């Protein structure tokens, strides 16, 4: 489903001076309620969702540079969209992720864990050994 964003949200794009071409501002809405009510099939994975969203974006803007952005989980989707565009050798003008969590956090190495313990010991002193 494609939803045009309001002029308030997109107005700053249109007021910027010096742009050769005013960019389109299109919002992608992935309504959980619609999926629960059965009006749409939910996406099975992030890659599938990003592919579908890119298909919608390309109806408005067939080629780059693309300006992508997302808030929270939408940032992960925007990242995947950028990854797919990059794989297709498309130009990405910007990728903006606001308050986006890390989708996968790498495990701490032994050295990282030791450094954390050392800093705690220095901060709390000998009493820290009792917490350990």
C-alpha cells in the first residue's frame, strides 16, 4: 500500500533552495492492523517487504538517486531497501535511519568482556569483586 505523506512532513524538501529537481516524497505504510484483518498478506521476511516497497517507490521514481529513510523498525527496512538498490547498481542519495535498533548485535570478544570488567573494577573498587 502506498500512502502519500502530508505536505507538513514533506514540505521541507520542497522549500530547500538550490535543488535542481524537487524530490517526490512518498511514504510507505505497512499497516499491522490491515494485515491482522486479513486485507493483505503479511510479508514473510524483511527482504520481501523491502522488495515490495521498492516496487512502489519505482512507480513514482523509476531511477535514482533515491533518498531513503525510516524511523525505528522502518530504518531497518530502509537499510534493506538501500542494500537491494545497491545490489542493482542504483544510486542512493541518502539513507537516514532515526532511532533504529541494531538488527543483529555481534557477540563481545573475551578482550571486550575483560575490558568491561576492568573498567567496573576501577570504577567501583574492591567492592566490585563481591558482585562478581
